[in-house]
C-alpha cells in the first residue's frame, strides 16, 4: 500500500514538514540532496509506519547503474580487442618471416601499431 508520510526523518531527526522546523532540521535538509527545503523528498522514499526517509536519486533510479555496467562491459570488450590485435601484431612482427608475410592472415590496417589503439 502507499506511504502515509505524516513525519519525515533526516539522519536521526524526525520532523513534521507542515510545521516550522528547528535550525538543526533545516541544516540537515540542506546537507542532504535527497530532501527539498520544504522537508519533503525530491526522488523517492522508504516508509516505516507514518515516518518516511528520503532516498537519493542513485538508489531510486537504476538506469544510471545499468548504464555504468554497460559501459564497463563495453570497455572490457574494447580492451580484449586491443589485446588481441596487439598479440597478432607482435606475432606478425616477431615470428612471421618476411617471405611468409603475405600468407599470414592479417589485414593491412592491423600492421600499424597505432591502429590497435584507435
């Protein structure tokens, strides 16, 4: 069921957003980005009875974490490709004899060490 937020909690301070707040509650609200200056939640909340605790944007919206994981995986794939091309270039330059170079399965663009990093 839906939260019935009569009170909010910022750190260990419980307050009613409908009445004037003490200075320490206002300082807590200003120090925590998940609260509005009025004392309500900017993003989403956790409820325990009629007391609600605001959560940060990162814990409410998972798309940022999904994007971070996707880009890390993409970076790993790019790193593996770089290592593969570097190994092929090393093999081509150190073990393939000059007269056998045309038979080695390597593209012309792969022969440049700079292209492995682009």
